[in-house]
């Protein structure tokens, strides 16, 4: 074989290898782009879930505080109220003044 035919075969092999490497690089770029998009979606979902948890906690806290406010407005509850509702002599005047 001549020197030029060896070089042309080598050139053809290199060109073929470059073609496959370029195709592989394009596939890698597409995969990276898809992975970035998936990561962005997952991050958005996680952020929204965190907001939902915060909203639920906030609603629970508001409900708890509203219940506490209603309890404070209603006055004495429990043993003191029962005792005061039985008869006036069953409790001291301090409790009557507080109610």
C-alpha cells in the first residue's frame, strides 16, 4: 500500500470517530439540559410543599390562638365556675369579683 492510501484510511477512521464523538456530545448536552429542567421542577415542587406546610402550621396556630381568645372571653371555666354557679355562699368574694 502506498503512503497516501494509509493516510486516507487513517483520516477516514478519525473522521468517523469524530462523527461519533460529536453525536455522543450532543446526547450528553441534551441529557444535561433535561437533568437541569428536572432539577428545577423538583426544586419548585419542594418550595411549594414547604409553603403548604407553613400555611397549614399558620392556620393551626391561628385556630389555637382564636380558641385561646374565646376561652379568655368566656371567663372562669372549671371548678371555680361550677362552685360559683351552685350558690353564692360557696365561693369567696374574691372569686365573685373576678367573675
